[in-house]
């Protein structure tokens, strides 16, 4: 059941153009509802509109480019009331319901009126779903210029029933003559009015043919309408031909091409004369197409309409295809071409065409308007048509609704662009926890914003997703500066703790300077809220000695500031000071040993007479209590041995005693018996470097560690020095059962043990054997250098 109601204001608008009723419904008043159209038959009542009825009776139900339902009807439609071929009326019922079954529908009755008197001799309408030709019944008269089609029709006239119309179709499959009622069953509509005959045909019937005219596909129905009444025989050419192609697209334009001259409609082409060509959009004639950027051009063969994609009058619509965003452009065009020729006098040819472009991908762009000085990401995402809406975002893979995003502190707003599109602007602070931060280069931070947009596209609200990554690198990290100072025995470095372990670490050479290394090396480390304070003893591991002289040391301590990930050295923190030291041993990486020896003996020693194992190695400088030696580990009788992972170089400082004159044995001397053993320890894996100090302290080999051990051997020296019968042999193994022959070269590796046997042959009861030193020389002279110690001091 349905109720008749008054039309809501603005629901329906209608007009007449080129003998066509145009009716448009407002889609806003149909939201969430269903509607149907009924055609009011003046005699039989309402008739539901369906596709078959529409194409046979001259009706079109479609949508305009904005989605408003559009109904068009020919004034020669089946249910149109016709008054003298000048006044036409048609009543439509619009049924609206909230249910798809159309129950409880509201019915609005809408009458339409058109007046049209300027009929041309022949009028052809090419609609979306039908072709229609109407001709005055008095033309064309059978002329002397019989065409093949007219000639072939003549024999059939004998079979035309009295006072009855028949239709004869000519197609590639042959000729077919049928009654009007039979033609209606095939989808055709034929009738006559006071002064006209019309034929309406759907596209692509069995009786139609497709031909190519000037490159455009044309659907053609060749027909003759025949009528006989006593002495009158009417043969009326009701051939109709309409374009079904002629549409082409580029990225920027769409082009619609229609032939200027259609041979089946113009028999005598030489008499053809084009009179007027009009174009229209959405049912309205465009008087000056160029003002709207449309291009209407024509020549002897073609009429061409070119429309820029996006031009006013049409509609751009967003769409998604295979997950890609794009647009589709639609426009409703019509073309009206009026011409004359010898046969037909005047023909008005109207084509109505709804054109929609293929899907055109429009990959959205990310515009980075980030403001580094404000530490603010500003990202514009576009360009989109107005039918696109931002639904949600994800920052750093954390999803937010728009409300949640605004509450969190993200700023999101739309921005219009000059071409009618819009974009979505997102503002995020660099300091937001969801922004990725990475320390790069020396003093820069790379801020990375990862965004995932969730978009709703078109009236269908199709979801679309797009991800973007925006980076900004700014110099916002201040590299720390260290302060160094010294006291009498220590070097100090004060280093800011900002960024420590987050951006950079401290390194001592190639090793991280952590608490364990500090304790192992004898450093003291203390921290407060802002700084790390390192105390480094003068003779601790890691100290570099730039200059060493008698009782003076110029020392330096270096710490490298390196990036956490790449280990790139950013800064070298150094402290260097001069120290006065009375006693020290420094083992240089290149194997140079520097010793400031303090020898306090009673009585005092003449420091000028001190020496190393090689008596030619004298002090470089000295005073009453100190002697300064500088020598290389390969000279001055220095011995070498291996202990664990260390190489130990050893020498000793002694002196030449002065003896008192006398004949007695033992020798009389006033000098005390004093020796100073000097040891330098190097890690076995470190390589001694030759030459001056290395220029890069971060890669320099470390100094060795040294020690001096004073040893008093007075008891040994007190013994009477005299020639003793001592024999030594070298055993082949620890069993001392088999010995090497004398004067035979014995080859041993540096770490391989040597088994010595020393025997005193004297039988004197007062003689005792002490093994003090044992060494190897390169010649038979046991005082020659260089020499390699096997045992030292027993």
C-alpha cells in the first residue's frame, strides 16, 4: 500500500530540451531509502518502469555524475499524451520506501509538460538505451532517384495489409517484413501521430548492423515503414544510425568523436550542408564552450568534443582499484547536429552520451613541510578529492583514532589546495615518544616519523591505507668537553656524563673504559649528577710519556669518545702535565727503557760509575743520588724471557768498585755492594713499534710496565775471588743422562728450557759453588755483546 503525498520542496526538478522530458531527483532526500518509478498510462493506470519498457517506450533512468537519479523521456514515448504534435504531457509516480520490498511506500505524483513545435522533417535521437527516428509522413515522397533500398522495398508493397503498417528491415542476414505488433515483441516501438511516423529500436538487435564511419562504430537499423490506404501507398524511410564508439582518453582529456556525415542517413552526399552544431552538458546547452575549457571542433568528416579531465560540469570521483587510490571522471554530454540535404530537407540529429573515464591511478604524495627550528614534523598527505576522509592514523605502528590522536597531542587538520583537492596535515613534535630517534654523524639526531594513514574513499567508504616515512636530521647534540688537571702524582679528567652509554662510550685505546678496567689499571673513578671524575696515577697503565729526562716527565693520558654503534671516534679527551720524579722506570712501546734510579747507599756511590750489564752503557745524566739511563731492550745486555702472556726484559744497574792498593787477597774496597734489577713487562700480543711516538694515541700500542728491584749481594762479593776448576755441560733433557758435545751449536727456541749442569772440581773444603748468572754470547768472549741471559742471579 502507498499513500499520496505532497512533494517535499527541492525533491524534484524537471525541464524540456530538444523534445525530451528531463526529471532529476535530489539524492539527499533519498538517503537511506529506496525508490521506484511508475509511468502513468492515461488509459491503463500506473506501469512499473523496467529496462525493457524503458528501451521500447523511450525512457531512460540513470544517475547524473553527482549521483542524483535522472529520468528522461521522449515526447514520443508510449505513455505521453500528445496534442497536435505540439503539447506533450507525462505523469510519473515516484514511490519512496524505507524498505527494499517497497512496503509502506509513499507515492508522489509528478506531472510534466513540454511544448515543441519546431519539428524538423526528420529527427533522430541517440539515447543511452534506444535509437529513435521520427519523420513527417509527407516526406520523402517517392522520387525519381530511386535508391537500392527503396527499389528493393517496392515489390513488398503488394503484401501490405489494407490500412495496416508494416516494417521491412534490411540487414546483412537479409530482408524481413513484420507487422508492428510483431515488431513490438522484438523490442521495437512504432507508431504514427497526426503528422509523423516514428520508430524506436534498442541497440544491437538481430535486425541491426554495426559499421565503421570515419573511424567510429555505428549501430544501424535500416528499415522502411509501409502503409497503404485505398489509392495511397506510403513508403517511409525510417532508417536510424547511432554512434556506439568514438570515445578516447588521455591522462589530461577525454574526446568524443561523431561522424559529420553518416552515409545511411544522407543518400545524396553532394547535397549535404551542415547548419548548426550545439553541445550541452547535463541537459544544458553550452553556448560558448571555450569559456568552460571545452573544445568543440568539426570538419567535413568529424565533430569532436574535447573535455579536460576535471572540468566543471563533470564530476571527479575517488576510487580504489587493487589497493591503489585513483580517480574516475564522469560527464553527461549531448550533441545536436542539424543539417540539410536534397532528400530530407532538414535533419536534427541528437546524441546523448554519459562518459566515464577508466580508473586513473593518483598515487598520493607526502609533502614534508617539517620545521627543524621548531622541532616539529609537518607532513601534508594529498592530493585527495572532497569525497575522501581521514579515519585513523598509526604513529610508529601504534594505532590512534582521530580523537585519540588529538588527545595525545598530535595535530591533524585538512588543508585545501588550489585545484579543488585537499590534503591532511599532521604535526608531531620531534620529542614525542613515538618518534624514532637515532644518533648520527658527530652531533646530530635523525628523527624518523612512521605514519600509516587509514582513509575512507567515496560514498562506498572503501578503506585505503598508505604508509609514509619522514626523516629530519638536525644538529641538536652538544659534544662533551673534558677538563684535565694534575697534582704531584696523578692526572685527572673531568668528563660530562650527558649522552654517556646512550650516544657514546669512553675508550682507553681499543678497550671500553668501564669500571672493571679502571679498577684493574689503578684508576679512581667517581661520578656526581653531571660529571665523571677520573684519577690516573702517573705510572698507571694507559699513561703516555711524551718527554722523559733526568727527574722530569711530561705525561699525557688520553680517553677516546666513540659512538655506541659505529665505534667512530668523535673526540679525544687528553690531559698532559709535567712531573718531577726522582725515581721511575718507563718502558716505551718502541722498546726504549728509561730509568731514573735513586741509589741511597752508605757510603754514597759515585753515580758516574754506575752501568748496566754492558759496562759501556753509562748513565746519560746523574747527580749525587740519581742516575738516568736510556737504552733499548736489544742493547746493553738486556735479557728476555716469557712468563704467561708477558714478555719480560731485564737488566741491572751496578757500579764499578774502587779497590784499595794492597797485595793481599781478598781485595779491599770501601764501596758498598749494590745492584738494581730493572724489569719491563710487555704483553706478548702487543708489537713493539720502532721510531718516535705514534701520532694517533687511540691506536698507539701501550707502554709496558716496569719495576726496579734493589738487591744487595754483599755475601757473594765478600767471598774470595780466585780461579776455580769449574766445568759446565748442557743436558739433552731433564734426566741429565745424555749431554751435548762441547763446541757444538745447540739450537733452541726462545721458550724452550735449557738444562745446565755446573760442577766444581776443586776439593778445597772452603770452596762453595753459587750459580749467579748464565748467559749466551755470540762469540767465545763471554764479555762480548750482545748477550742473552739464561739465568740471572741464580
